[in-house]
């Protein structure tokens, strides 16, 4: 995979199924997002995450759906916003992660059990 393929992948994510589906990389969660840049921040997080691991990762986990309290705010599957903000050097190299949720809704950032289990095995 080339360094540009994450950008192509993110563009493919722009098209999501119709219905009651939230696309965190291209849609804004008006109730929970801190500002209108939420989707752009999540796209950047995912692109940086992929680029850092290209040609290095020995394993890829595939999940059935993005967590509504995890990747919904971090932009990275099986990674919660709280974990991203606390373990930033392990998850995103060279980029300071930004929260996308409103602090008054969840002061420490959203967390999710799947993310905790997955990252606890690393």
C-alpha cells in the first residue's frame, strides 16, 4: 500500500449507505461534536494512523461496525477518544490528537469497552 492510499480510502468512505447510519469521517454529530471541524479531525486521525502503520503492521483486525462511543469520536476503529487523548504517542505519531466531542457532554472524552479490550492486549 502506498502512502497515498489512505487518502483514496478516506474518499471511498464518503459514500455511506442510506438510512440511520452516521459516517464519522464525513458527517457532523451536531449534538455531540465540539465544532464543525469534527469530521475533518477524524479523517486526519485515521489517515495518520494508517500512514504510520503502512508496511509495519503484522496484523489487521476487522470489526463489524464502528463503535458509537469509540471510533465515532476518535475516527479510528477500536480506539476511543479518551484512549486517543491519553495514549497519544502510542496511537498517533507526530500529530497531537484533538477531541471531537463536547467536553460538557463527556469531560474526559468518550470511552468504549471494545477499544479498552483491544488496546489492552497490545
